[in-house]
C-alpha cells in the first residue's frame, strides 16, 4: 500500500471541508459551522502534518543512515575478501615453485590456495602464451585472448568482467589475474576464478531486514549479486535505474525514485577496486507504513473532531441564529419601509448580547419612526411654505413687471414733457419778441399821443388865427390826418400782436394742463412739476387776461383813431367848405386833447402791464427751464429705476425657479418618505 503524502493529506482536508450545499454568504449557521470546523481542523491538520513530516523525515533519515551503514559493511566485506584474494594470488605468484613452473609443487600450492578461500571457485596457471598448465577446476583451455590475461601479461592487474552462464544466463564468475615474473620477464599468469555467489552470500550475511533489497551491478548494469540470488532472474532490470548507473560510475548518494510503478528509497555507493556499484532499495510504502498507520489514526481523529465541532456549531448556531433570524426578518421589513417591525418579545428578555442587540434594534427603529414622522411634518410645512412663497414671488414678479411697464410709460411721458417744454420755451421766445414789438409800438403810440397833444394845443392856440393861417392849418390838418391813419394802422398791428399773445396764453394754459396731468401720473416725483405747471397755468391765464384787456384797449383806441380820422376828414371838409365850422373844430380839438390824454394814460397803463407781463414771462421761462431740467432728471431716474426693476425682476424669477426646485425636491422627498410605514 502506498503511503499518503502531505499533498494527499491537504486534499483529504479540503474534501472534508467542502460544504458545497451551504450558502456561506447568506447562511450564518453554515458560516458558524465552517468557522468552528476550521478552528478544530486547521490546528489538528497542521499539527498532524507537522508530526507526519517530521516522522517521515526521521524515518527516511534512519533508513538512509542504516542502509548507508549496511552498504559500508558490505563494501568492507567485499573489499576484505578481494584484498585477501589479491594478497593470496600475489603470494602465489611470488612463490619460487610457481615461478619455476614446477608442476607438482605448483599443483599442491594451487589446490591448497583454492581451498583456503571460500570465495575462490578455482585457481589456474597459464604460461606466457595463455595455455593453462593447471586448473584446480579441471578446465584447460587457451586464455590468450581473454582481456584479463592480456592485462596481466602487460602488467595491469585488475578484475575482469563478469562471465554470464550459458545455461541460465546468470552471472557466473569473474577473474583476477596476476603475472608470474622471473625478474622482469613474464613467464605466465596465475588466475583466480571468483564465484559471484560469494558476493550474494556477503549481502545475505550483512543484510537482515527482509524488506530491504540490496544488489550489486557492474558497469554494464548487470546485477552480479543479490540478497536472494537463487530466486533472482532479472539481471538486466536495473540497467536504466539511475542509482545503479551512478554507483557503477563511482558516485554515492540517496534519494526517492520511481521504478517499475513503485516509489523506492534508494541508497547507493561504488564497490572498492571494481567498476561496480552497490544499491539498497526500500519500498516507500513499506518504509513509511508506521507513519501511514499513524496518519490514518490521525485522520480518524480529525473526522471525529470534525463531527463533534459540527454538532457543537449546530447547537451554538441554533442558539444564536434564531434571534438573528428574527432580527433579520425585522430588518428586512424595515428595509422595505415598515418601521413598525420589531424583534420578538422573547428575545428582548435575554440578558446576553443578543438581548441587547434586540433592544437596541427596537430602540433605533422607534427613533427612526419618530424621525420619519417629524420629517413628514417638516416636508408638509416646507411644501406649504414653498407654495405660499411661490405665490407671493409670482405676485411680486407680476407687480415688478407692472412697475417696470409704468416706469417705461413715465420715461416715455417725461420725454414727451421735455418736448412740450422745449416747445413752450420756443413759444416764450416768440412771446418775448411779440412783447418787445408791443413795447416798441406802445412807445411810438405814446410819442404819437404826445405829438398829437402838442399839435392839438397848437391847433387851439392857432384856432383863433385859423382864418389867417387857414392854409397852414389846412396843411397841418392834412398832416394830422396822415398821422392818424398811421396810428390806425399801428392799432391794427397791436391788435394782431394781442391776438398772438392770447393764442400763446391759451396754448401755454393747455400745455400747463397737460403738464399737470403728467405730473399727477408721475406720483411723488411729479409733485414739484405739478406746482410749476399750476403757476405756468396761472401766468398763462393772467397773460390771456392782459392780452384781452390790451385787445379791448386797442379796440377802443382803434375806435377813437377811426373817429379822429373821421373827424379829421370832416374837419378837412369843413375847412375846405367853410370857415364857419371853426368853432366846431376847436371843440373837436379840445375833445381830441382830452382823448389824447386818456390815450396816453392808457398807453402808460399798457406799458406797465407789458412790463409785468415781461417779468412774468421771464419767471415762467425760468420755471419752464427748471421744469425741463427736472423732467430730464426724472427721465434719467425713471430709466435707472426701470433698469433696476428689470434686474430685480430677473432676481425674482431666479428666486421663483429656486422655490419651484425646492418644491419639487420636497415632493420627491415626500414620495421617498411615503415608502416608510409608520402606522
């Protein structure tokens, strides 16, 4: 039986630990069984392997040592026998009777020598030509062609190759030849025939272990000796056996070899003075039979301990896995969102770590349940806040858009107001020119009135001299008529100017009304402009009233001028027709003087009103310019406010988007939280 080596022990251990039917990753019971089994098996297998290896090494060392000693003793015995044969043969060769080839004396010496050594099967002596002279075995032949003879004759003393029996094809004998010399001349040689059975006998005498196999091989790999030589027939079976080759080559060694389907422990060494080798083999399974038995016993112990450990593991796992299964069931329920799951009450009563784990699990689950409820409430509140905030932000965005549109309209209105104010300024420039013209005309009228008064006074003074100076008076009357005509024309021009002033006042009043409307639209920023517009409106009404009064006065002046003209015509007619009308003319002149005084007074009044109108015009023009500047600043401010409102609107839209995003996230979180069962 072949011994189970270390690799086989590991294979057996892996087979014992092969739980292919158990799902180690999911089955705690199987894992506990395997762990306990490994805790038992690994130390046992390790210690058993260590003991087995040490025992094997010790046995192998003992086998190597004992067989080396065996080979050494066999080698010593062979050497002793061969040395005794060599000495005996050399002694015979040196015997004078052998050298002299004295047949009778030689015969006695050879027979006595053959009998004295049991390893010698016979001794022969041959002459220098190789012809055997005498042979104790009775065989006579010519050996001149034998290698051992030629070597001996040439002076090289050595052992011959083994002779194979022609009958049973087994090694039969080998020879040792020594030259017989007389002086330096070789006269013959003496040869000892050594029976190979003597070598086998030496092996049997030394080797006592029946399980060991010791043999001797020559340099051709032929077995020349064996401990069971009588029953041994495989003389060539070790030709390819490496220890046989190494030993025949003069090498010594030991090792484990596979030969003929068997594993052998081999120890080998060369034979002294021969190109042979001695080999001792021991079957591996025989050498380690005790170790194998020990390993088998140890394997049974391992199996027994494995069974015990499995039973213990099953008991412990049953004690532990039930609460773990309950805990696992509860954890599965919790993992599916059921936070109302709890570990069974009976496991909570345990006072060990399992009970603590169960209590801690229930406490953690209860806290998670409370946490989930609070999270749900917080999500609900956040959603409500987000909805309110979103609605407020939407309303704020819409209000901002309305304000932006209003600011745009205000900016547009301020631009229009600026245009209107520019037109008002232009109108006031025109009004200024008209007032200047009216002032010049009034001055002329005053001058004309003064002149008329002077002329009328001269007329009164000269009335008495009318007759004498009739022609001169007639010329003066004609000149006065011309001036009156001019005065009528100027009156018409003044009436045209007053119409323009009235039209300008009406337009100014309309512009002031529009400015007041735009100021009311502008709100707080337009209050100052509304005051200015109201003042402009009042000044426009005053200008309109003054223009109306001037118009009335001019109308009256025109009436008076027309009357004067008519009177001058009538006076001319009277002067032309008759001097009888002189008194009437004097009265008319007196009336003209009075009217001239009134006209001068009216013109002076008109000049005063025109001066007031000029001052009011300057004030209105300054107010209009200030209002225009304010409107331009308000337009710029409105544009800045509009840009700011657009930026605020963009920010509000971003806030609204963020609020919607938060609302969506809270909805997703609420959907996730809904997975957990809390009731």
